[in-house]
C-alpha cells in the first residue's frame, strides 16, 4: 500500500507503516526527526501522487477548543478560516482512504463531527488525551490495549502529562507527536484490506 502521512515530522506513523511492509512517506514543512522517506514542503505538492491511504495531522493551533479564549481574535484575523480550509482540502482530496486526526476542535461544529474519539489509554499509554478521527473509506480504529486502571492509579499530573508540560521552546512539539500505540494500531488495522464496516 502507498501511504502518505501528511503533516508529520516525527516519522512515528510513517515508520509504523514501513515496519508493517508498506511504502510510506511523511510530509511536513519541517524536516523529519528520524531518517526515512520524507518530503519537506507543502503537502499540496504531493497530494496528487496516487496514494492508497493518507493519515493527516493538520495543525490545531487555531482550531482546538483548548485555545477558545483567543477565538475572537483568531476569527477576526482570518487564521481560523484558513486552518479550516486546509482541513477541508485534506478531507476532500481524491485519496480513497483518509484519516484526519485532531484534538477536540471546531472542526466538529464548522465541518462535521468526528467519526471516533480515541484515548492513548486504549492503546497502551496510561494517559488521557481525547483525539478525534475523521475517517473516509476506513473502519473505526479498534482499541489494542486498555490500561485505564493503571492510568487511574497515577497522579493527575502524570495522567494528563501533556496538559501539564512546563513551558519550553519545544513544548508544542512534545505535545503534538503521535502516540506510538495509535500509529501501530493504524498500521496493523488499516494496512490490510479494510473490508466492510467502512466509515
Ligand atoms: C500538530 S503537528 C503534527 C505532528 C505529528 N503528529 C507528528 O507526530 O509529527 C502539525 C504539523 O503540520 C505541519 N504543516 C502545517 N502546514 C503544512 C503544510 N501545508 N504541508 C505540510 N505540513 C504542514 C507543521 O509543520 C506541523 O509540524
């Protein structure tokens, strides 16, 4: 399968698909953190290259509801509409199977509700972070390892590690890397013929 992982600098999802035997390439305006097939540039340049599947992680800076305090300013400056247009472009592109990932955001009210909301604790990471998936031509992602009990035994600061990360230059990067458990589940479940139950 030819897989495009759009808006990914970490190589996490790309490498999970490569390990599962696929031809995968990541694409980001930033260079890749790990060596591997990567296009450094605008994803619009490579969208038309005959992909079987695209997993995309567009920026949530102007969309996530956690930033609602700044929404009025963002609306007025037009950056929010621009971010929504980018999401529409990705969702509407001519690739048969698409997964678009974002936190709880205004995509739900301005474009459409997500097909699924997943958490890292359903995929082996004892942490909370509601992650929405908008799917096209793919089945829902099945949880792989439920560690909710283990997570609930942890102090809140550990359970919500990303929320409580101290300020730093790379805070946004640390917060945005895809969980390995999500990436492995995507490669294992979506790297095969998805059959029925498609969204
Ligand atoms: C929220 S981060 C996603 C990070 C991803 N989860 C990972 O593990 O690497 C969003 C990324 O989108 C990239 N981006 C923004 N606009 C882009 C575009 N037009 N083409 C390609 N990448 C873009 C940004 O550089 C940023 O790294």
